[in-house]
C-alpha cells in the first residue's frame, strides 16, 4: 500500500518484506510454513532470543539498512536487540500537540481511516470485519455504530512506543488471545488478521471526544504488548506502552460525530493511500474546532 506524508508527497518505503510475504501468504507451501510461524510459542521463542546479549549483533546492520537517525534517541549502550528496538526517543523530536480540541496520533505509523457502518461493520483490504468479532463483545460494539476506525500500522522502522490521544480516565485492559500474523497489507489478502491476531484493548473516557476505544494488535514476532497502567487518570501524549520486535498496529475507534479527521488523511484513505503520521501530532479535532 502506497503512503503519503502530510505535505502530500508519495512516500515509497521499501520494507524489504513485501515480495517475501507475498510468496509466504500467496502459495500453498508458504501457508503451510506459516502454520509453524504464527502460534504464540514461536513469537515467545523469538522474543527470548532478541532479549539475549548475542542479539546485539543485529543492531548496527538494522540501523544502516533502515537509515535510522540515532541522534534522535537517548544515547546509551543497548543490552539486547529488544532493548534497542524499544529505545526511547528524545522528547524534543516528538513534540505533543497540547491543544485540548485536537485529536493526536498515538504513534509513529501509517494511518488509514475507515467508516464503521450502522451495523458495526468495516472493510479493510476487501475483508469485511465486525466490531463484535474484533472485540468479542456485541454490546461494546454497538457504541461505535456510525463512527470511525483509525488504523495506525507500524513497520519495523517505526518508533515502537505509543501514547494516549487525549487526557481522560482509562478503563481496565481486556486481553484477547490469538496468533501473530504480520500486519503487512499483503496478509490481509489471505487472512482476516485483525480478528485472528493477539490483541489488547481498553477505553479512554475523554471529556472532548467521548469514549475512545484503544486497541493494540500484535504481529509476527511481536510476542509482547507492554501496557503500563489501567483504571486510572491519564494525560494526552504521555506514554501508554510499547511493542517489542516486529510490525504491529494500533486501532482507535471513535463514536459517531466525536471528531473530524483532517482532510488530507481522509482524502488519502479514500484514494487508497496510507498517511505518514508521528507520535503526538494533530490528526483531527472536535467538530466545532476543525479549522
């Protein structure tokens, strides 16, 4: 899926994965191999190795290949690859929009916006989902009928810490066990990944945007979704948690008429483009403050 930045420029990011994943997901032999790769045990084994000191040998090649500007991150020696992967960025490099009328992006990612229909359905990559299948809770799904689903897809090059999109009261965290498909769009052509993958979700009761549903979706080799707190008051832009190695996804569900997403993001989504957004930047506003 092609991606544009906030200035409208097309961004072609070579993940180095697309052709491999197309072969893996698009062939009978590849899908047979997948059955060994997507169970949680495989991700746990991968996570165990990436926590070991020896895994540091992969850090420098990864930085070179993905042209990561390490001057943006805290300067220290990393204990393992996972320690590097979950590195903290310098706060000045991700300023948080503090306007209380603005909705902010929870992470560095590629954003696509989907409409939630009156019967709580939405379509991603020609695959139809229901909020009930996503949440495994029919009553909770009804609250978002006619609203919007914002899908933030992180790739391995992205900063893998994420924040709260607004201040408010946080609910307890719900865990849904599943497998670990890649969240690359290639996989969506073959599997309903967002109702098969391991995921967690909670609610953020915002005085501005109402009850926001926040979901973190694990992906291939992401054995751990690390959220820090629950059932407490939180502040917009403060760190909510982190993903360990791999691509992953954050989903926000907004109630009907809760916010107006910025025009460039909506237009890109209509035209089949993802939009490159950064942790803490404005992506929308309450309906009375959309200018």
